[in-house]
């Protein structure tokens, strides 16, 4: 059944109460949700005036002197 999406809807008293779907589709949905949450957090940080800078710059500033 490769490539075929299977979903089952569970009804209780005539109302849809749950969905059964394949594990891969579930994992893809979670990944997309996490990406959206990350983007929303980034927008909030930018709205507060957060400025990003290169990792190398940060490490030079915070690296212990050797």
C-alpha cells in the first residue's frame, strides 16, 4: 500500500470524535506543526527587536581565552 493514504474516522453518537491515520502521516503532521510553532516563535522574537548574528561572531565573543 505504498503511497496510499488511509484514514478512518471514528464516530460516536453520529459525531466524528477521532481519526485513525498511518504513523508516517502522523509524524509528517507533527513535523509540520513544529515548523509552524518555530516560525511563530521567530516572529515573536523579531517583534521584540531580537537581532540574529552569525554563530562564529557569538563564539568569538564567548569562547574562553586559550
